[in-house]
C-alpha cells in the first residue's frame, strides 16, 4: 500500500540542544507531551531539551528520556496538523533506545509507562557506565570478520565486543577503556578507520549486565500489550511477537548487539518498494544510515507543522 508509513525512531546520540523546540512552538499536542513528561519525571526536561547545557543533555540518564519525549511529541504534532495519519502506520523500528519509542507507537505501552521505562533505563545504564572505565569505538570500512579480528587482537583478556551493526562498513565496538584504546591501534594497523565515540560507557556489552538485571525488574512491573503493528527487535532483527518476548528482548538489548542494518533491510523488503519511511525527531542520523544500507531508500524527517508561535518565542 503506497500510503503506508514506516516509522523509524532515533536512539542515543541524536540529541542536540534545541531539540523539540519547533514542534513545541507549533503544536498544542507537542506541548502537552512535554508538559506530561515534566510532571512524570519531576524535573524540567523541556528546559534541558531546549536550552541545555550540552553536558547535561548528553548524560545518559537525561538524553534517553529526552529523545523518547521529543520523538513522541514530533509525531503527535504532525498528526494534529494532518500531516501524518496514524492509521497508515505499517511498521515501526527504533535504534537501541528508539525501540521503546517504536513499541509505544505500536501500542505495547502508553506514553507514561514508556517514559518511566526509558528514564529507568537511562539511569541504570549511566550507573553501570560509571562503575567501569569503558567506551565505544566506531570502525569505518570493516565487515564483521574484520571487526571480529580487531576485537580478538585488542581484547587481551578485557571485554571488547561488536555492539552495533549500523550499516555496511560501519560497525561499533564496545568494551573496557583499555581494550578500546588498543582497538584504535589495531584498527589502524588493519587499514581501518576507527573513531572513539563520546559516550558514557560500553553500551550493548557485558559491562552493562547490572543495568540489564535491574531493567528486568522494571519491565516485569509494567503491563505490556501485544503490538498493533510489527515492531522490529534490535536483538533479532525480526518483529516482536508476544509481550513476554518483548520483555526478554528489551533486557537482552542492553548487553547484545544492535542489528540495525539487518532491520532496515528487512523493513525495505516488507515495504515492497512502496510506502514512506519517516524518521521521528530529533536529527537525521537514521536517514544517513539508511542511505548507506540502501541508496534507493529515501527517509523523510517528520514534518514540522506551520505553527501558531515562532520557535524563538518559546521560553526555556
């Protein structure tokens, strides 16, 4: 069906100061989402999104709920303006944290429950990161065997694993700081380009196990419904099935690799060459990855409604 929508939800790293401001300025629906978020969280997340500072927004315990709230607000703003039809959504997928946004969009849990889960996830992952000197390294130009060889060479008994399969030729490693430092040298020796990422710690690695264990308890306390539409799991790169499976895979997601390239490839196959791929706010990270995965795929940004107020008029 040519009017089908395929919704892509960004993950951590997409955050930027000012995110959500245009949607808030233009849409009562978006303002309602930010207001709800402030009440649920008990602090002014909206102000951090709009005015920063960068250092605070980039902390894992803030950036994760900020991205979730901004994504949901952007979608509601576009629906309110008649620019997107929620009945036309054929499937959803989200990168890492974005999987929670996708599951909310598909009816697995309501906005408040999703926000509480995301806030807990960010807090627990921040705590796990602070307990181990660790990090992540992006390899450019590496296929999976080459990336595995860098891990084998650089680990030297420390944790170092493949964490994100973002796109062909773009794989992220995750592990202890010392192993990540050695990976930079090993990658250069192998003729690969390697860049350390500015992140709190070794996400999607065994060093996040304490966060995964605690997140299991958070997920067990929340009512999860069967999804109305397919939502792809980061762990399996296949659609979720039952509520219990959703819980299990969201726990595994914290310590297992994100198979994003495979997910997008499967979504393209499911779309059959038709439909619109829409990336929720903030940013254009997923559109860039999509072009690396399949040059024929055009991913649109969620449209900003023509607003009733200028963005500059929004106070903090």
